C-alpha cells in the first residue's frame, strides 16, 4: 500500500488523495471511500497512471461529475480518476466545437448559445461533464449527445490514444459502445447548427424552467430507471403507488416518481432497497421490470 501510494504520488505530485469519501464527489452524496482519488492535470500524467495501474494490477475507474452514480457504502477499490484543468478546454471553429472531457455540460451549452450555435439546448440542465454525458449518451426533451457528437478522442486502458467516428460508437438510449470498449473520453468534436443566440437561450431557459417545476431539489442522481418505449418510467412508478416510498433516508421523490432522493443520511443499502421495492411493485402492477439508468459502482459487502 505504501509503495502504491508513493508510486501514484510520483506520477501526479499533489494530486493524490487516499481513502477519499466518494459521497463528496457524487450528486447523491452517497458512497464510501475510494482507495485513491487521482486528479491528473495533463495527458502524460493520465497515461502514466494507466500504465502504472496495468502494471500493478490496480483497478481503475473514471469519474466525471458523479451525477449518474450510486457508489457502494464500502467504496471503490483501486484508483478513481477525475479529469481536471487541461481536460476542460472548449474550442469553437465555425459550427464545430471541440470539448475536453472534464468540461461542465451546462457550461458548454451556455457557451454554445452565446456563440449562436444550436443543438445543445437540451443539455443546459443536465449536470456533470462532457465525458460522462458522452459515455452514457445523456439526453432530454427528445435529443441526446449522439445527435451532436461527430468524433471522439479517447485513451484506452493500455494508454493508446485513438480517434473514433460517431458511427463506430453504437450509441443507443442512455448507452454508448464506449463503456464496453474500456476507453476514456479525452475530447469530443460536436457539430452544431447556426441560430439566433436569443432564441437559443430562450429554448434553453424553457427546458430549465420545466426542470425547476418538476424535479426535486434534494440530492439525486437524476432519473433512476430507463423509460420504456412510449411509457415514462415515472408514470409507471407513480401508478404503482410508489411516490414517497422510503427506506432510511432514501425516498421516491414526492415531486417526480423516477427520482429517488437522499433526504440526508441515505446509504447505498437504503437506496438499493428502495430500487428493489419500486421494481417489485411496478412488476406486480404492470408486468414489466424497470431497468436502472443510474450506474452502480463499488465494492459490495
Ligand atoms: C438533477 C439531475 C438531473 C439529471 N437530468 C438528466 C437528464 O435529463 N438526462 C440524462 O441523460 N441524465 C440526467 N442526469 C444524470 C447525469 O447528470 C447525466 O447522465 C450526466 O451526463 C452524467 O455525467 P457525469 O460527468 O456526472 O458522469 P458520472 O456520473 O461521473 O459517470 C457516469 C458514467 O460515465 C463514465 N465516465 C465519466 N467520465 C468519463 C470519460 N471521460 N470517459 C469515459 N467514461 C466516462 C463513468 O465511468 C460512469 O460509468 C441528471 C442528474 C441529476 C442529478
């Protein structure tokens, strides 16, 4: 352990924390400690971290904004990597924008609107990073990242940098082939459409105000379950009488049934129990099993 810590510190001086509580890095505020949290400032540090992890057989997890994650109470073994500084660049070139993986998605949507570029209005209220959004093909209001992504620069777990064209990525509903390929997004190139900056801002504001009126204000990870074709999961959950269902401090939101919120001190176990209860009740009522949209990670007890 001491040798590992020293090795990691040599690669990212001042950028390694040990036993770092993941609840401090997730929007749900749930999650035990990561053995190591590494925050590389540039690509060579990331490459060296990957090589080191491979050589030492240390598991590796890439964290974005932590807004789609349910992390176990025991936390994550190995190295959790969060991209910082040089991974947050935004470069506009006509209707193309090249974006670093660590960039905040709402910030990108705002900057695109200011440039008079349309296509990211749906993303103005989706928290988290560009890397996470591409990884799970985040979307809302009938649009998703796959509509705008043209190519990606990624690094493999072996440290090789590769470029993918969008059609190679098998984007589907809240899923991209990326997670299966064990790749880390470094940057994405998006194609947007010229438009009137005021109208773009208005459309984005419209979506944001819909969110403010419908979404809970307590900590959450967004929608917990995937929608079924033509059947919003929230409607099924509400129809099965689950609103307000609670275990410990994990509760099906009273405002939006597809959100399970943390009322204060919810644990992973509480959260999983509520998920299981909701799935059972929806199955009994509608004969369908809901599939989780949130990513569950970490060591099980
Ligand atoms: C209030 C609220 C509202 C939300 N609304 C929406 C919504 O409307 N639509 C929607 O789709 N989601 C929504 N979400 C969920 C979440 O914000 C999005 O899915 C977001 O895109 C996740 O990005 P992140 O950076 O937080 O990823 P994380 O949660 O950190 O990670 C998610 C996954 O992506 C992987 N990942 C992260 N960075 C990279 C990278 N650089 N390369 C490869 N893989 C990576 C992680 O390993 C993990 O598997 C909402 C969440 C909240 C809290």
